[in-house]
C-alpha cells in the first residue's frame, strides 16, 4: 500500500459552515496535491446533498448514519451526540480503508475530536481542519488557563481579556452559548473537546497572515501541535444555479448599489428583530437583497434547518414587498452566496459574521455590517470592525435586546453612502489582495511531503 498515493479521510461535523470549508480542503488536496480523499458526512439536509453532488469525482463520498434526535436539542449538544453516535460506523469505514489504501491521515473539524480515538486505534494520524479564525483557535489553546485564573462568567469579567498574540477581547464577545455559561453541560463538553486539540498531529486553519498575523504567529510558535494557515479557502461557484433569481435581479442593478443581507446557513432573528430589520431597510430606501429565514419563535431554532418550514415572506410587515419592489428582493432561506458576493452590483454585506461568510466577503472586497448571532460570531465581529476595520458594528439597544430600525438605517447609510463605507472598502480591498497574494495554502507542501514519503508524524 505504501506505494499508492496517500489517502486522507475527512469528516465534517453537521452544518454547512463546517461542510463547505472541509469540502474545499478536500478539493485542494485532490486537485493540487494528487492526494486521494474519502469524504464522510453526518448530515442529510437537501442543501448538503446538492453540494456533495457537485463535488469532483476524484473525491469518494460516504454518508454515515445519523441518529434521530429531538429537534429542540441545542446545536452544540446535537453535534456532540451525532459525532459520538458515528464512532462504530466510522471505525468500520476507516478499517476497510486502512486495509485497502495508503491511509495516512484523518481530518475532522472543531467539533470532531472525539473521533480521534478511532484514528488512534487504527494507527492513523488525526488532524483538525479548523474552519474558523486563528483568534478563536488561540483562545481554545488558552482556555484551560483562563478557566483556572478567571472566576465567574467570562462576560462579567471587569477587564479586557488578553490572550498572547490576539487583540484584547471582552468576555461578552466569547463564543456563545458554550463559553458563556460555565456551569452548563455545553461548557463542560466544549471544554473537553478543546482540551483534545493538542492531541492533533497538525491543525489547518482557514486564515492567512494578511488577515490575522498576530494570532497566527502565536500559534505557529507553539511547540505542538503544528499549525498550518491555509486560507482564505472559499468555495467556487461553478455549480451554483440561479433558481432563486438573485443573479438575474442583480444583473439589472448598478455596480456597488446593493446591500446583501444574510445570516448564514442557520441564523434566525426574533419576530421583533425581523420587523425592525424590514422597517430599517425600508426607511433607508437603499437597494437590498435579503435572504430571509422565518423568525425564531415561529419554528424550532434551526441551525440544522437550512430551509425555513414556513414562508418567511409572510412575516414581513404588511405591504412591505409591494412598497419596496423597486429597490429590494427578498428570497426564502437559501441563495448562491458566493455568486452574489462576487457580483459587481453588491456594495456591502450585512452578515452574521460566520467565518466562511466573512472570508467570502473579504475575498470579494465587500465591506460589512457586522451583526453576530451565535457561536464565535461576536469574536469575528469584534475583529472585523476592530483590528481589520472592514465592518461597521451596529449598536444594540440593550433595553430591548435588539438593533433598532433607526440604528439599522444609520449603519446602512454609513456603509453604502458615507465616508466610513469608503474607508472600509479601501481596507477590505487591500486585505483581500494581500491575502490572495500570500498563497498560504502552500504551507501544506511539507505535510503532504511527509504523507507521500510515509514518514510518521
Ligand atoms: N451559504 C450559501 N447560501 C445561503 C446561506 C449560506 O451559500 O443562503 C453558504 C455561505 O456562502 C457560507 C456558508 O453557507 O459558505 C455559511 O457558513 P458561515 O461560516 O458563514 O456561517 P454558518 O452558516 O456556519 O453560521
């Protein structure tokens, strides 16, 4: 087997935000390095299926069985249960591949470290492809120390928290919900997952020095595990259709005139917030393309439900679509985001700051309005608006627990028409150029060399 091309098994945890960057990583390995890849999935949503069908034939795809869980389970816990459930099936697939191929590596994302036990049993080196920021990874490696030295909840900590290499951060911007309630099971489980990161033979991160030089340097100076920045990896759009009609509509708009509004693959707003957003957009009167998902109260919270069960357009204020038909398009749940961000008509992106969305916006030089909802999105928003200066962060009305219509209208004007927007546009263009020039994926060269020469890590 040792003379066969190296073979790598990749297993993303559930959710498009994990699957997309790991699939891009798989493509990079097969296309640029001639490595064979088996891509496993733990998700059966229609969006995942059509995405997988569009992958090149060089990647072998195997869906693993997923358990039937109550839909109310919170996202982190759900992912942990799904990953734990897959172990026997994973063992079977990996054992077969070990016997029939030159299996050199097993790659999971941030939620998958429990599966390391299977890789170790079979003598296969386990790796992590971290689909988020170096800043978050740096936090993960310092979590045991923070847990030891900070009393009470991080969000109540009176000072900015300094993690070497990263910009100082407010505890309230730590990932939520899992690092925001230290007594919860989600915190304990996430902590256990994070502690296992140091067992990885290597960690690939979807970032580049042009975006996060400080934390990347700090991570690369750690003795172990070795960290390889390989971003920005964003998926290409060749296979995207335009059944949503977005691209056709954008073709009719002037360059840089449209604000794109989307909250990722699972982000939902409360009904009140949904209404404020609609009214704020209408008040400003700027052109917009909004990928809307039904409000949280109208169906169970669905990180895993890419498509709304009920029609989100029914929750818009009365007459909204008619009144805004000359300036806006509202689309139900899903659209080809990459093709949209690439389109010349897009001048700004109101985003939930998921890391894939943030990178896609950076790569296409689109400045942002940072509107984080959950997970590590607050940290991302702090970085995009703070160190990088490529986003405006609207002020939350703490009394109402939402962003009000006037604030929405104000930040849309600032981004799309104001001086601030012009500055952000210049910054994002510069960062994009530098990040693309960096070709950071070449940091994979030595590791693929090790795999090809069958040197153990
Ligand atoms: N996405 C898309 N169409 C949509 C919503 C999302 O293509 O209507 C893609 C988006 O381009 C990105 C991914 O789904 O690649 C979402 O990942 P991200 O990390 O931004 O957020 P998450 O969905 O994990 O919260």
